[in-house]
C-alpha cells in the first residue's frame, strides 16, 4: 500500500487552513454585554499561564503557550490532539 502522505501532499499539501487560538471564555449577563464599550475589560475564567486552544476549522488540534516572538503574538505548542480516527501522529 502506498504511503498515505505521498497521496495526500501532492493534491492537498498547499491548501490553506485558518488557524484560530482560543484564549479563554466567560459568561456575562445581557446587561453587561450591552454596556461594553471600548476599553472595557472582560475577565476570563482561565488563570494566567493556562495553555490556549489551537483550532483549525473549529476543531481543537493542539494546546500551547502564548509567547512574543519578533514583537508578534505566537503560540508554542505543548500538546497535540489525537486524530479523530484514533490514528497515531508520526
């Protein structure tokens, strides 16, 4: 059987994927939501230093730490999510 990567990369390897990072979440009332203004602060439930979720097309693919590299926000991956099929990453 041919290597799966050999079949995947020529046809799909250059497709762009949007990567989103979820910093945290909280719950606020409608009243609080309606009163939000520029410079308002929304406190998140997650403690400082907790890993953030890295998502591709809405699915969590990894977790990581927020870092600043060359004056830009970056994520250093700390763990990878298993493939949905249960397949092991190489």
